[in-house]
C-alpha cells in the first residue's frame, strides 16, 4: 500500500482566524485521506513569516506545503488539488486593486517586457476564467500548495523575497517574485478555476467579482 501523502498546512494570521475557516478545519479532520499537520504562524514581517514557515516545513518529511491566509476561505475540498501533483498550484483568489476586484491568476504581458527585476503581467479576465486546471505564470499566495521539490531547490532559498528599486520602492512582491524565480527554474504553476476562494475584507471579493 502506498504511503499516504502528507500536508503541512500553515495558516498565516495576526492573532485571529475567521470562524468559517475554523469550521472548515474541523470538518477536514475526519475527511481528508492524507496526514495533515496544522501550524498557525503569526510572526512579522510577512516575508520573515513565510520564510520561517518554509524552514520549518523543510525540517519535516512532509510532501506538500499549503499556505492559507487567515481571511481566505477555500472550498471545502481544496485539498483535492494535492492529487494533481503539480509543482505549484492554488485555488482562485481575489484582490482589491485600483478600485476593482481582480482574480489573482496572472499571465505575462504579451510583450513579455521585463521591468527591472520583475515581469509585466496581465490578469485573467472574467471571460478567460472558463473553469478547470489552467497553467499560469503567477498566482497569489493566499491559497497555495507547493511541492517539496520546489522548496528544496537551492536557488529557491530564501523562497520569499521582496525586490526594491534604488529609491527603496517595492517593484516586485513576495508572491510574484516567488512565482517568477520558480518558473525560471522550470517549475510549472497552475490555478484551478473550479476552486474559487472567498476573501473577506469588508465584503467577500469573490461575490463582488461575480456581480
């Protein structure tokens, strides 16, 4: 009988977790056919927190690192994304930027122009999101599953890095730099559009996007 897959689940928080997520975790305990360990890291800044999670994960023999933000509520069966055995995979998350809700599934800009460290990206539009597993160039880290092989690569240490210009202004954040560096090493990134995640601010961004 093959060994059960193992998941290190880190829920990044600032001392609180949404009640809906706690309910979901309780449901998982009797349903997930894998061995799962739950960590609740609340360290600051976020770059330190994510890299410390990676460090602790690599000190175990777990197969996958799953990171959830405390204000993200994924579908109840999000753990099934493990079965695809992708390098990097996530549910469809949303963010509020420039006065609108955008899906955090990104493709490189058609011109493929590099800006300092990062690349230009375009987000998937509503008509692009037709369902199913889709290869992308970057996803957000609010709901992300990373295979051990990615984080063990020596050029992915540290895994999460902000990049700044000469004036100290950030030009590439943690999620985009992580995805870019992993992709440049040959790792593939996927988003499953059938797994939209609720992101609670004052309102559920998923519902704003759908309206």
